[in-house]
C-alpha cells in the first residue's frame, strides 16, 4: 500500500500543480514555459512546476490504478507515456523508478534517458540509464552514460571511477566491459589519475586478477604514498595474495597516519595477532576512541585470542565509564557478559536497555532466565514484551516462548501455546509452520496438515508433509 498511496499523492500533486498554474496564468495570455525545471524533491514544489496537460494527467492516474491492482509493468508503460509527453523531470524520475520495480529494463532506458535530458546533472538518472543499457548489452549507449557520470564527478574522480567500475564489474561479457573501460580511460586521462587507478584496482580484484590489482594500486601509491585508503587496500590485496609481510607493512603505515581509523586498526590488529604479537595488537585497539561498541569489540578480540583476563578487565570498565548513550552501553555490556558466561550480570544489563533494542534485550533476558532454569520468569518477560506490541514483535515473542518450552522438554505445552496463539494470529506463517513441524514430531499429523500448504504459501511445510508421510 505504500506504493499505492505514494503514487496517489504524486498524482494528486500533479493535478494540484496543473490547477494552480492555470489559476496563476492570465486568461488573455497563454502560459509560457522557459524550459527550466525544478529538481526532484521529496515534497514537490507546486508553485514553480509547469502545468501538466490533460494527456499527462490521464496517464499518471491510469498508472496509479494499475499500481493499486499490482500491475507494475502496465503502470511503467503508462508512466513512460506521461514522461515523454511532459517536461517535468519528476514524472520522468517516477517513470524510471517504477520501470525498475517492474523489471522492464527497456522502459527504464527510455525513461531514464528522458530524465537525464530534463535533469542533466542528476547522477541517479545517469546511473540508471547506464545500468539499464548494460543489462541489455547496449555497450555504446552505456559508455555514453558512463562518460556523463565521469563528467559529473570531475571534482571527485575517485567517486566517479568507483561508480563506473562497480557498474562494469558484474557485466557477463567482461571483454566488452573492459573495452568500454579502456575507452573511458583514454577519454578521461585515467591512466595516470589516482582515483582511476584505485577504482581499476578494485575492478581487477573483482574479476579475480589480484596481480593486476596490486600493480595498479602500487602505481596509485607512487603518486600519493600517504593515502590511508590506498595503503589499506594494498594491505588487503597483500593478505589475499599471501604476502603478509607486505600486508603488515602497509597496514602499519596506514595506521600510523590515522590511528582512529577503526577498519584499518582492526585489520592491522588481526594481522598482528595472527603473527603471535597479541600485546601489540591490543595496543593498537587501545588507541581507538573508547566507545561502548569498541569496548565490546576489544572484549571479543581478547577472548578470540584466548586472553580471558584482559577481556574480564575490559568488561569491568562498563561499570566505571559513563558513555554518552547509556542504553546502547547497557546492551553492549550485556552482550559482553554473555560472552564471558555471566548470565546473571547480563540479565541486569539487559534490564537497563530502552528504545529500539528493548525487544531484543527482552528476548535475550527470556533465554538467559530459561538457561538458569527459571522458565516461568522467561514466559512472564515474553508476555510483558508483547503487551500492546505490533504483530511482528508478538510473533517473535511467541516463537521464543515455544523454543524455550521445547528446550525444557515441554513439547505438549509448546503445542498447546501455538494452538492458542494461532487463534489470535491466524495468518502468521512462521507460527503455523512451527506448529506443523512440532506436530509431525509428536505424531499429531492432523495439525501438521493444517499448515497453509494448500494455499501455496509455504513450501517448507510441503516438505514437512512429505517427511511425515515417509
């Protein structure tokens, strides 16, 4: 329904814009269109939009009706007609995106071309135009649009070349894709451009040519030897090429330039640990900003390295340090307590979690209490969790309760709970499937057969029938 309501609002805006424009136009003089159009925004600016013709409105409204009925290919065709009859880039953009949803790539190409003409500086329009042509093996058309992308990215060649290579990487015909790339490199002096060299290195790595990838990134480093992202990529390539000496060298250099870079520090620390230098690895991580997330990461790292004493010491810091978001900190502390096998402390931390992670915290409390033998308390927490909750959260809580009952050897109680719950949530496929599987296990095949197989909505339950029959 989001698509339907969104398109209806769009169509309503178009009608309103048309009427508003007509009201503003003098009756004795036809409205003049200068050819300048506003960029697409989340809320269309009606006052400066050109009036939509009856033909355009007819196609837009027809497309809305088709979307409501689920006919996206038909809606894409209607919107394309509207776009081609209009100078409004918003309609062309909508036509393009609906065609993408419908998987009508020829319509995407036509609509995105028109969108790019009306809004030539739109990077999204150019990307969709190039992508649709690559899908149709139109390499000449794709090359034209990729060139326009590079022109738009002239102030950030790295971004432009990254987009180009990322779009060419999955193309099935890599011979043609490489030819397109080579043409662009010649046209935009990409042989010596650092951004182009970096992107080409990533392109070569995606194709599996690690030697060429290393050669290209080395050329980039000759020009900018202090760039952290280049050094990190070189280190990553070295790891994959089994040259860990070079990997250590480049990751160390990148880390010394920017000790706050989390990705670089983690990669460098992992390499140090792998080479048996655990104290150096932990020293690298210690220099990172002390956030609750990073403290949890360091605890996991220490445990993975077998250093339980350091992990315990880091865990105690949760109680001593006042982090900015106490709820996030409590969640990370609880996760750490679980890793360290302190279920009671984990429960206390989870009880302090609020906001978007509250449901996840409640689920973990329930399982922890169950692990301590307090199944009754687990069920109380889950019942409290689903009070006035949305159906998705209710379903998760019921599935957790069923699992807890099964783990406690109370399969009959789990089945009884599911029978009761499915009166409240009769359309919940996950719960019905779970009941079917449990029913098969306890030879209550009539319940297994009641899963929604006959409606074709759950192939897994069809398999459970086959299993029960065997």
